[in-house]
């Protein structure tokens, strides 16, 4: 998966190089986060507050949290249950698809 992330132009910051917890990952993407990302994150849930009306993206449940800010180029994924690595893979696939679609625009 890391190879696909790099090919898409996404930089994944390793938790050991981040001030966040060891189960949190920060992704720098080549384009800004926009409302369009919701379409790709839909399998993971819907935002806690309206991303269309605010600048804050927050999708959270008992297993993970996704946070980001509209018009910035970073998004964070935090696993609350580290054994649920399949959720990380689903998120990364969605992020790759989003970035690729934005490049085609």
C-alpha cells in the first residue's frame, strides 16, 4: 500500500516521527481537502458536523477518527483499536482514489 501512496504523491508521516500517538498517521496530499473527499470516505462514515458548512472534517467512532481542515493539505487518521488495521487500509485506498480524481480535474 505504501508504494501506491507514494505513486499518488501522498506523503505518509510515520507515527514515530510524529508528535501524535503511535496509532495516528498524518498524510500530506498534493491537493487541498475539499467537500469532494466525503464521497470517498463514505464507507467509513459521515462527518460529525457538516463539512459543507464548516471547515472541519471529523469522522469518528469507537474504532478510529479522521480529522482534517478544508483547504489544507493534511489529513489525520487515528486508530483507537490498533488491531483494526483493515480500517487503515480502507482509509488509505479512499485517500488515494480522492487524490487521483483531483489530479484528473
